C-alpha cells in the first residue's frame, strides 16, 4: 500500500476545518458544496483523499491524555502519517492524563473521576469506532462494546437526591417556578459575547440556586456558583436534548469499566501497535520559536527529562501538539488515616508544574491567552474525590436500598451520582457497574465520592473536607446515609483513598474573549493547542468529546486536510428537543400553549412530536379551551373568534379534498 500526502483543496478560499453554526444563516446555494456546519452522520465519516508520497516529518505531542492520544490517532488514520514518526511526551509514568484508574483490593483502588456521556458525543464515537475492543473478538470496536453494554442495561436513578440523613428527596421535577424558568430561557437567548466574566451567582436569583434543577445540574457537571455563566449557557445548548432526563439520569450512558480501562488502554494498544512512542518522566515547559513577519514556527521543545533539562530540536516541517493547562495537575493524595496536603500555591502553581508551558507561551504573545485566569484561584477551582474499596458492610446494605439493580449483578447500580442536598459540602457518591476494574474480586465494590464545597465544615465532622482523613470523610458519608452508628463496621470493611485536586474545575472559572488561545493560534505554522483550555466555536469543556474535538481541529488544520470537524450536535435546534425541554422545565406540566398545539396537530402527521397530555382524550378539547381562556382572559371577545379559527384550521388539516 502506497502512502499518500495531503494536499490543499483546490478552491479559491482556504478549507475551513472548524465550523461555527452560529456564525451565519446556512442554506443550500449554488456556491456551497459542503454540508451544514453541524452535520452529523455517515456523510461526515469520509477520509480525505491524499495524493503523492507522505512527506516524512516528526510529530511531538505534549501530554498523553485523551487529547494527545487522539492527535496521534488522527494523524495516522486521516493524515496518513507513520506511527513511528510520532512521539508523545508525558510528565507521568503512565498514559491517560486525567483519565486514570489504578489500585488493587489490598491497597484500595483509586479513580480521580469518572465518565458520564450521551449518544451524541460525535468526536468520541468517531474515534472509538475504529479502535479494537480488548474484550471482544477481532473486528469489534470500543463503540461496539459500548453499545452492547448500554443497549442492554438502561441507565436511571431511583435516589438521585437525598436529604435528612438517608431519606430520598422528591426529584421527580426540576422544581422551577415560572420566574425561575424564565431565568433559564433568557440565558438561552443571550449572546455569548455578552457574558464575558459574568458568574452564575451574578445572574441567577438566590432562590434559583436552591432548586432541584440547580442541585441536579451543579452536582452532575461540577459547577460552582462563582464560576462561568457563559460555560453554563454552552452546557444548556449542548445538553438541551437531555434535559428531560436530568432528574433520573436516564439521558446518560456509562462505560463498562473505569475511564482508564475503558478508553485509555485500548487506544494506547492501538497506537503502540502502529509504532507510536511514549516518553515518560518528561515535563515540557517551554517552546522556542522563530518569528518571520506574523508567522511563528516552533524550533525546539525545552523539557526536563528525568530531572535534567534538555532541548528537543523541532524541524520547520515537524509538528507540535501541546496541552495547555491541566485539571488534575498537583493532585494531593491521602488515605484512611492521612488528609491530603497540597504543594501548589493558591495563586501560582510554580514552574515545576504542568501549567508552566502555557505560562511561558503566554509571555510570548497575547494570542496564547491568559492562563492566570484559570490557575490563579485554587480556592475557587478545587474539589476532592474519594474512592472507596468496599467489602460487605452496613454501607453496602444501604447501597442496595438505593440501587436499581443488585450492586453485584454487573448491571447499572445507582445510575449516576446521588447528591445530599442538605450537605454542607454538597457531597455526592456513585456506584457504577461492577466490577469497575477488570480484575476486581467479585466480593469487592468500588465507590466514587466527591464534594463541591471545600471551605465549609461538615454536618457531622466539624472541619472542611480537605482537612479530613479518609475515616472522617467516611463518617460524614455514613451520617448523611443515616448509618453513622455503624461506622466502625463500615470502616473495618472499607479502604479509602483521597485525591484533592486544586485545578479540577479551573476550566470553569469566569473568562472573557481572548483568555483561551485558539487551537491553532494566529500565525502558528506547526503548533496546535489542545485540551480543556482552548477556544472552540460552541463546544463545552470538561468532556472527552471536547478534548478529542480540539485534537481533530489541530491535526486537520496543520496537515491541511480537507475535512470538516462538525460543530456540536444540531439537536438544540430540533423542535422535538425544544418541546420536551419546555415540558421538563415546566416541571412535567404542559407549557403555555401546548394544549393548543395538541388541538391543532393531534390529527396530523406531526402529532407524535408533542409530549403526551396528562388528561384523557375526552377532556382534551375542554382543556385546550381552558388554556386559551387563561391566555386571553375570561370573557375576552377574541376568545370565540380564536377558538373558531383554531377549529377551522384543524379541520382543514384533516379533511380530504375531492
């Protein structure tokens, strides 16, 4: 098979890799040969046809998290590059970055975080449809495995919110008043550029921040009240199609195992089989650049390798892909008897950190953004996670009461996190499908716990979470479950490992235009930036999908590949998504005007797009008239006219013309 070389698309204008649906009205026209910017589906699965021999060049990837691994994948699959020309540099001694998962039953397992996803993570599935699943026969992908697991084991929660020491709180609705619903609607309507540096608590009323909606939202996505309203808006658009599944988490799908074994191991296996090299114990902290006019070209990578400074030469045609910032950098660890101790400054992580590269780039030019906006407030970006390794105990018995399936069944357990709404820490915990690790013993469960507020004393343990040992955090959890009197029995059968992460929500900190660099900053000829701290058109952050998106944009742009990276899923514009979201925001009740829509469309082809009404068919006409009366006012002279018009239009839809 002959390698081929990417060439520029023959066009009078450059090919646009990254698309923005909101930039302009899209329509079919004689001069438009490309699909809509947010087009999904098989038509977007094309591989660009390459011509001529592949130009030998080296690629250096700084960071082996999902963005770095994805960059290597796309250079090989879509760019035709040889794997042996690609080297990944990483500070740690294992691949995966923030996607970790390690341990054993004797010492306890640890995962700093977990993955909750939905079906329209198009970049993620585009990649993993071509990566061999490790536990399925040859030819079956990680995507195939994901579908096999989730199609046969629906996800939902029966105890999403709890309070009063072990009682399930009513979470059947979002609990929004009419004025609070309008707060959300107005946010959806606001322009992105009007939300620079605005925080969530500056926009929403105090009462809104005590609703079911906010407890569900903040705990599911890890938002703090003082963080970016712009990012919350982007999340609203990104997950508009899932809002009707927010209460019971039925909109989510989960991997079979932890994030490392489910995604990192198969992808690393795929890359190593193709010759990609990984160099550990290497901290890249600066890039040397040559500047000619407005063009910037990386000429060398300055790095610390095994404790010694070195310089890695970069040719003018070589490529560099770098991670800006890190969510899990500087993690402090603890255990049953020891609280974690941070070694990062509250306002500056120092040069011996994974933030050093971005800090040094930002000194060179404003095009590289302002990293201090994100790392400069550890008190605002920090939270702690806890991994419990559990043998049978009173805690496991309580867990069974809150689970949709037996925890040992291999099926969905809690269906996502359970949040204690009266917890001073906003404490949550979850039990995913077990085993959570491939070699985990059958009598062991792995539970993940986290909390959002790090400066408050606990309800039971009178100190902030970061000051607590594992046993004290376990006591706080048992208190909220109403089993604190059985703490000794629980602790005797539980191992606790702690991870205090100073920058875990740094990406959510308030920001303005220009604070984050573009994936390929203006003028950069061989540098692509990736991860959670770069600018994209409309995507959110803190997801694997968005990390992979940044890698695709960087690879396609620097290799000059004529292939689009679609904007986020167009479901936010789907009338069905809008209708069911309106019903969900209205606490499951028909929204104003919905009954009239039913009356108008109930005998037409489009009847099925409307959420079912609560009243029986025999009462629907009276209910529609009652709704119209409420809208126009009782006794309004227009009422009869509108009702008559409505019936005529409805009849014209359904009466056959001869």
